[in-house]
């Protein structure tokens, strides 16, 4: 199964594609879609839609795991990220790929056993579970891989009747 993890953003959208078969995971690709602050909001959202559509077509994932939003300070930034996330969800839905959403707490808990784990702990587990030499950069790509791993482990638990 090919799982695409997405860490939604307005300036940077992280993505991470893994293959999950028979309890084993391996990274296939990861990176970011970036938009320039020089572009208007509309132009940035169109760019995100175009790039996400291209990734979905190129990667042909079986399932997609998207991180839910969490913000508590800057409402203006939160609204723009929410708009970008809406574009991402719509792009995925239009292509008919199964979509699953996970909170940051669910992702952290699944990967580390601790829903309040530090980012460095999650990154360590991403590196360990995917047998990577280095932590994926930027953080948005590592977060997207974490979402994909969370889905792989959660889906496996559901199939075995553990969740």
C-alpha cells in the first residue's frame, strides 16, 4: 500500500510517500510544496492545488493521511493555513483517493506512545521506523512522513482488531 502523508501549510506544504507491506515501511519520496510570500492569497492557493494534483497523479497513493490543524496564537495565519488545507482536501477528494485525518496528538501518540512528545522525539521515530540515516528536512516533510506512518500503523491495528 502506498500512503501519502500531508502536513498542510500556506507557505510550506510537507509531503511524504511511504510503502507499507506486511508490517514493513519504506520511504519512497518526501519534500515540500512552497509558495512565495510575493504571491497573492489566491495565487498561492492555486499553486498548492496544482502542485498537490501533480503529486497525487505522479505518486498514485492508495490512501492519504492529512494532519489536522492546530494553532493557538496567530488567528490570521491559522485562517490562511485552513484555506490551504481546504484546497488540499478538495484536491484529494476530487481524485477519489481514500482520505484519513489525524490530529497532532494522534500522530505523536502513535509514533512515540506520548501525545505530548517533542518534535525531536517524533523525528527520531520517523528516522528509526523508516531506517533513514538523517532526519528528513525541512520539518514539514518529516511531519508529513509521520502522518503517513501514523496511518500505516493505525490501519494495521484496525485490520487486526486492535483499535
